C-alpha cells in the first residue's frame, strides 16, 4: 500500500503514520473493495460474495497452511 500522496507534481514525501492508523486504513480499504466488488458481482448475476474480514473475525477456525512453492 503506497504511503505517498499523489499530487499535481507527482508523489509526495513518505507519509509517516502509526501502525494502528495504517492497520485501520487497510481495513477500511478492504471493506470498501468488498462492497464495490459485491455490488458489481450482483449486477452481473454472480451469486458469490467477497467478505473482507479475517477467518477469525468470521468465526472460522482454520490453521494457516504451509506455503508450498518457489516464492
């Protein structure tokens, strides 16, 4: 996520924010994306929906899997 504002002259200097502020901003953006994507999928007749919340927040008890692959 970029931490520089886009101005008429290009990108600004890096914006310094606390980890809490940054985490809240990421959550806000994820929620906005889920809402926009779900509205578009609804207009396209797609029944699936995106939920921006974590598995824990949704009450899903899953352990993270081990990454397999090169990257």
